[in-house]
C-alpha cells in the first residue's frame, strides 16, 4: 500500500527551489515541466516565461506551456478566491491536473500598513510545490503558513 509519505518522497524529486527573489513563476514552470518529464534550467525557464526583475506574468507562463505542449489541453482560469475556501477543490483537482497557482498574499509591513505581495506555486497530487520552500507540502497545511491572508488569483490547469 502506498502511503502519503511515499507519495511525497516520490514527487519531491520534481521540486525546484527558486534561485532569486523574483523567479517563483519561472521555478513553478520548471516544476510543471519536471512532472511532465522535461528538465530545464532556471535560466531557460526565465527565457521561456519572459521573467523580469518585477516577476513573471501568468500570461507568459500560459503561452510558454501552450508552446511546449501543443497537443495538451491547457487552460487559464481567473478565480480571485480565498485560498482557504478553495483548498479542498484544489486538493481534488490536483489529483488529475497540474495546477500553476498565481497567488496574492497580504502581509503586515510592520509599519501598520498591509502590503500586497504576489507569489506562485504549483499543486499536483494533493501537494503544493512552493519554489520558495525546500520541499512540497500537503495543500491543507500550506494555507497555515500565510496566516489566512492568501488569495488565489489565477490558475493554469495542465
């Protein structure tokens, strides 16, 4: 019998850590390619996704995936939902899809004002592959790292 721990260990080989503070989108793209059997460097992912120092535009990732996998059904979905309200659905959909997640999280800057920050991650097989972390985590536990201020803006279904 395969356990969740076995599944995490098997899928952990696909996890890619971002090399800079602005390449989470490119690193998430690399994770998707790795799961689908294609290995590329982060520099190639940056080129494919046209990543800039301000980050990666989800439309560029969508185009790069469509170009790389012409015969695969790939869809971009606009959501704007609270991650906690949507994590059960993500868990279900990740069993049959790889999902590129474009997130917004609100953090307190320490000066009394909240700051909006953007971040991407992937989910597959019930796990979140966050390129700012060292390993994948269960979808339900990922939400707790953001103290209930995480919003799922867009998703690419692969």
